[in-house]
C-alpha cells in the first residue's frame, strides 16, 4: 500500500512528462500491433497461395547438354539433326519408376506427336505455291511435222521443289494426348477454355477438342469427324470425333507478326489414342512429358537427384515451378519483410 501511494504521488508531481511517456507507449503499442497484423496477414496470404498450387516437377530436354555433342559448321547440320531425332523420350515404364518415390504424391503425363490431316487445312499465314519450269528444246528439220523423222521436236521438263521437314518429321498438326483431366494444365489454370461442346471424360474414346481458329478455318462443328495421317507412313490414317472447341486465353498466344495463335494447330486427345498410333508405328517421333506432384517444395532437389540416380538420360533435366509460385507472392512477402524492418527500427530507436 505504501509503495502504491508513493507511485501515485510521483505520477502527480510530473504529469506532463508522464502523459508524454504514456502517449509514446500507446503509439509504440499501436505500431507494434499494426506491424504484427500486417506481417501475419501477409504470411497467411503467401501460405494460402502456395497451398493453392501444387509443387510440380517436370522432365524436359536439357538443350545445353544436347548442344555439347553437336558439331560445328553448316556441313554438320544433317548429322546434328539425326542426333536430335535419335534422342528418345522417357518411356512410360521409366516415368512410372520415377513416380514411385517417397517425394511424390501423384503424377501424370502428356504424349505428343506430329500428324498431317486429310482434307484438313492447318492454320497458317503462309501459302505454299508450286511453280513449274518448262524448257523447250527444238531440233532442226521440218518444223511442220514435229515428232516425225526430219521434223521438229519439243520436250517439256518440269521441275518440282520439295520441302522436307527433317527434324522429327513433325507434320502440320500437334496431337497432344493427356492421361487424366488433372493433366490438362492449360484448362485447369484457365489458359484454355471450352467455348463449345465439352471435353470427353472417357480417356479411351477416339475424341478430341480443337482450337476455335482451326474449327473456323475448316468449318468444323461439334460432332464432326477429322482424319489424321501419319506423316512418315501415309497409309496409316486415324479418325477423331470433335467433342469440343477451345479458346486460347494466353496473353502471348497472339503476336504482331502472326495471324494465328501458337495453339491454333494443337489437337487435344487422350494418351490411349496416341498409344494406338505408336503401336502401329514404333518409329514415329514421340515426346512424352511427365509431371510429378511433389509433397512440398523442400523435397524438390532430393527428387531431382533421385531421378538422375534412377538413370535419367543426360539429355534431360528435372525442373519445377517453385520460382514461378514464389514470384507471384514476392510483392506480398516484401510487404511482410518491410513491416518487420519498420518494427525493429522503431523499437531500437525508442
């Protein structure tokens, strides 16, 4: 009681100073509360965003490693192209083996090949024309009786020019097969949206979705059939039923120097359909791209090392989307860091 009474007397003697100290304490407490609130809110937003998107690891060609084995000079172009074509994608068995990992929650893959079309015009701003060169050769003689002894004679020589796609013999259209709905990342993230029809959820049917540009150019409607041709073996043809038409919403899909988007000639189907094409022609150029859903970002490096140890070709590399996710939340993280810096500065100042 005596101590409390003396404290009250001391406060009453220096009211001005104590009021000032009280204001300072209140300001510091308020600033601390606001700072911690900003920090915690920003941290919560970052965690919510990171939890919203899966940590994905993909296997793709390591072009730097490929270029090491490439020979210099234009005279080596044909040999270099042959080396490129001989680089094999990981097989389904290898992809499955990589997915059997303690670091992986789930995995899926896409299968991609190049095909030509029967009565199907690709969306292109380039028109190829065939020119014929005619050479007339005349012999001396009776020009009134060409083709007879002593008569004039003329011959016509036609020169055809042929453009050969030597890299992979890709074809006019890119046929992409997905193993599951979850694998269709372009539709999941909203880059592609279905404008007409739907995606067939039966991944064993001969069905597909095509771009709106390709559908408009060829006057294709939902339910129409399109025929694709193996570019390396024209005797092999395949029919797909169009169940959906999609729009490409990517900002960079259209450029000033191109009439059509990058996805205009993409025909999307399922891996079962593409597997049937591969069974008919094992030599057709195939690109298989697996995607692995990792348990968290902390195991990304361990998973990449494990895949390399399991025998992944030196021409392939394992990458992930961690930097992309962190880039999306960088500004929010900066606000959180700034709030803590501001708090520490004021704490030390006072």
